[in-house]
C-alpha cells in the first residue's frame, strides 16, 4: 500500500461545466487548510464563483485514501480521520493504513477515533522481519544467559509467535486481536 500522509492531502478542483467546454481550469487545494467539508466546499465555491451552482469535479488527488474521495464527492470522514491521526508519527500513520487495509476497515463509515484507538492497541512497531521482532521479545521478556542466546532458535520462535498472536505486513508488526 502506498504511504499516505493525510496532512499533505490535496485535491485538484475543476467543474464539470468547464471540463465539458474543453477547459481544465481549476486549482490544487490543500485539505489541511480546511477544518471540515463545509469549509472546503466554501473554497471550491470561491474558486469557481464565475459559475452559478457549479458541479465540482475532483480531477486528481494526492494522499487521500481510497474510499474517502471520488470524482464528484469527498467524505466527511476524511476531515475527522485526518484530525484523529494527527498525533501519530509519519511511520505510525503509514502503519495505520497498512493495518486498516489488512483489516478491511471502511474509512468512510467507521468512527475515526475508534479506529486509531484499536490501531494503537494492536500496533507493535516496525521491524526488519518476523525474526527481528522475536529477538526483541526474547530480549525484553526472558532473562536468558548470553550462552543460551547463542543456541536459541529465533526463527522457530518467530514462526510460533506469528502463527496466532501476531501478524506482519510491510515491515510492521501487529498483535492479532
């Protein structure tokens, strides 16, 4: 999944009337400049004030997850979700969208704060691979003498951990819920 940073989301806004008349006139609007959907649409109205009752056409967008925007609409939940994930680091935001995709969450319908809370409960961190995570578990949870660590089979331990308790995707580890 492509990394998404909601605070960097932008949309190119034109209108159907202009498009149908051969014009691509519009502008890129940074969604971080607007607190909610209504404020965003007010900027669209101002941009296309030369048209009465303009039908907006979102001709391109960046950093907006699938299901939160279409050619003629933007979800109210985009702004709620953007605000809910703003305290997550860039890496955590990337992991959040991997988690949402893996769990098939509907970002346009589900409560953003609940999603972030559940993500925080399950997110374990970023690791090179499953064995790297298993090594950290051994270091943190078990007081093995140094000589025993050289005989420990981290690969098999990782296999057992990821059979039921954890899952790994795109460099991130999550607790299975």
